[in-house]
């Protein structure tokens, strides 16, 4: 059964796939191992129209990560490729306990990918759907953690622009990890996310009024 996550790439989480099904989804032969450099795919976590996220293992160290990449059919879209690479650069320059950690990024190969920490706890949206509202005191602590991570991003000149429960992941210790900078833009200078005039980017239910109306955004957009 599929469940909408609301990620920038329109990703959808669904049940674990067999290796044969996963290989077919990646357009590889059934007998080939699904690999991205030194990372071997063990499960598909999410998929959308342009990209996918996989659980992977490093073949030499055995360490497990989450790997985000564009789908083969999106590779011919130069705008999507540039967006993906700019998201990778934005995440790579931010280091904070409440931001998803990025370990490596590959931009030169046939399919660019981003390797980040694997958080099996899912998102706050997943938890709310399973368990209902989060207790007030815990919700306050999670909000403060996300706000602290945002303050760092803003200090580095980066707006997130898509804050919502689906983009806040939960670590094993219950702390928050802000993720998915696919709609991020710089406060000053070049935009990280490419946009077209009049194009609406974001999640309507969580947009600040100025974002929904296509007006300029700043730190207050994320705070809203």
C-alpha cells in the first residue's frame, strides 16, 4: 500500500521490494548487482517522478546509508540534474546535529547521487499517522531542534522553503533531523533551486502567504 510523503520529488514510500523487482525498476538485468560506486542497494525506500531513495550498504565497510539519486528517465532533463546537484552542495556545507548528515556526493558519473545517514525511524508525518498528535512537551523540543538547525542554514544564507512533518526525520534517540533541501534557495545571490516565472514550488498546506503568492521569500518564510 502506497503512502504519499510530500517530498520535493513527489516520493512515495512503499513495501520492501525483492532484489529482482528492484533490479527491474532500475532497468538492470536480474543477475546484476545494483550498485552506485561502492554502495550496493539493499532496499528501495521512496520513489517519485524524478528521483528515488535507496537503503544501501558500503561493500567494503558494511556501513549502511540512504542514497538519493535521479531516475534514468530524469537524466536527460538538465534542469532537474542541476537542481539535484545544487541540493547536494547545500546539504554538504551545513553541519548540525539536527540536520541530516551528508557523507558523500557523486556528480560526475552517469547518475549523480547523494549519500546521507540512514534514519529507519521515518518522518514525523509517519509517526503522526501511526500514533496521532505528538505530546506537547516533546513537540516543543522537536520544534526547538528544527529551529536551531534552520538558524544555522539561515546564517549560511540558505532558505529551506518546504518545512513540514514529512521533511523532518526521526533519529534512534528521538531527536529531529531536518531533511530535503530540494526547494532551497539562497537568501542572496544565485538560487539553489531553479524556478520558472510564476511557478509555484512547495507544499500548499505549509506555505507562507508570500510564498503561495509568488512574492520574494526570506527567513520569515521558514519561520512561518
